[in-house]
């Protein structure tokens, strides 16, 4: 299981999981953060995978879109060990760069 932590559209933390690269990622219901889920697993003596399965999966998360925006130079990704992260300030800069919508 591949686990990602990203900022959602409203600035909230979203934990997304997928089984294989390229597969559609899904948000963990009430995941909170990877740290929160890991602590829940440690405290309960369960595996991280079983804790995630118990929470259930919700909406699809478009991780590929985030990587495409980074590849195009519009979003800054940073490495923290093996993790790829997006700083809040980088996400906010990216959001401000998006075109505005007109009221219909």
C-alpha cells in the first residue's frame, strides 16, 4: 500500500492510499494524518494497513494531477527522505496562480 499525505482543496490534511503506482488513490475516511493513523496502529497493536482499512476509503484523490502540475513547473514538490511533500506556502502560491472563475 502506498500512502500519501496532501493538502485538500480547503487546506485540510488528506491521507490518500493506493495499492500500485498509477492506480487511483482514495482518501482515508477521517484519516487526519499519516502520523495519527500510525499512532492509532501502534496504540492498538494493529498494522497500519488494517487501521486504514477499518477507517475505510472515500473520494478519489488525483495525485497524478499534482505531479503533472509539478512537472510543468507550476507546483513545487519537496523531498523529505523518501517522502514527497508540498509545503502549505507552495500550495497557496499554486492556488493563487490559477485562473479566476467568472460568475455565470
